[in-house]
């Protein structure tokens, strides 16, 4: 018998064990960051970012107890959604850019969409949600670093978008905007990232009061800067690298 065939089950078990350990460590680290920030750990949801790994490896993370998975590319999200065994309280998170031609197939999996960055996308999601008989939850992505390579709306464009929603609420009846999302700049130190996260929290406060629109969710913080994000008020942290062995991440 070829050795690969006899080896792979135990290799799989080792990988499952390693991922379960990483998940526990990340949960403990997030709990600790909440304690340090004087916040309730139940107020911060951990989104396991599975974009680095295949469906079989992603399944190990779900089996370890992760009920929220984030993917960058809509087509990978729906491919995994169609093959994985998902628990009852599971939720998908679309964290990367969405083209309008991907909306139909994406919405079938009821994701929380973190990356809404145009009025066109907003309207496309609401119309498709209406035709599928759903209500979709979404966050507006903000470019807080000011880098031109980053996705998301500049704060001024976000103000214009919220103003428009206030004038024409019927244009997005089936999309509930419940908060903001952002990424710190490329190679930003954790301290500088913390500064950017506080700016996002301030913008949230301003938009809430100017437009009278509740925005309870702040999706910010990744493996390198989730502590700073939690200190600044994150309600969702998006963690990928810390969950998977480096050799799987390519
Ligand atoms: C990849 C990615 C993450 C996870 O980043 P890590 O540093 O691997 O934890 C979070 N958010 C977005 C939008 C991503 O693309």
C-alpha cells in the first residue's frame, strides 16, 4: 500500500488538532484583550478568516467551534458554503470586495457583507435581497489609512452615502446597514493602527448623530492588531493567520 494512503488520516488528525488549539488560543487572547480593555468578551465576535485554506482545512476550524467564517472572494465563499457541514448558528461573512455580478449567488448564503463601498453595490444587494425574500445585513467599508491602494470609502464619501440613505430609505429596504468596517494601513504599527481604529469609532459616532442611524457594529482588527481594535471598540475582529499553520497559507 502506498504510504500516502496510510499516512493521510493521521496527518489530517494532527492538522485538526493544531487548528483546534489555535482556535482556543485566539479565543483566549481575544478574551484577555477584552479584559484589558474593560469590555465584555461576549461583545466581540471572532470571525475566522479562512481565505488562506481549502474547504477540508476550513472544516476543521468549523469543527473546532468557529461559527463565523470570513472569505475575501464571493466565489470561494459560495463554493465552500456548498460543500461544508455547517452548524445551526453558523454565519458567513463576506469581507473582500464584491462585484455586482456576484451578488445573486452570494446572497443565497445569507452573509453579513462587511465590504459595501458604493451606492451601486448597496442598491444591487437590496434589490437582489428583495427578490430572494431576504433581509441582508451589511457594513460600510471605510478607507481609514488614506492609502489609495486600500478599498473602502473615504469618510467624506461615507457621509454622502449615509445622507442619501436618509433621503431615500426605500432604495435599500432589504439591506440593513448596521456598522462600519476598516483595515489599518499596510505595514502600520499596532500603535498607528490603534489610532486609525479610534478614528473609525469617532466617524461612527458622528454618522450616528448626524444621520440618526444606529451603527452598533465596528468590524476592525486582524491577527496583528486585534488588541488595539478591541481597545478602540471593535465588535468583530477578523482573524486569519493566527489560526492556520504557516505552511498552509502559501
Ligand atoms: C485576510 C484578511 C483578514 C485576516 O488577516 P490576518 O492578518 O491573516 O488575520 C482580515 N480582514 C480582511 C479584509 C482580510 O482580507
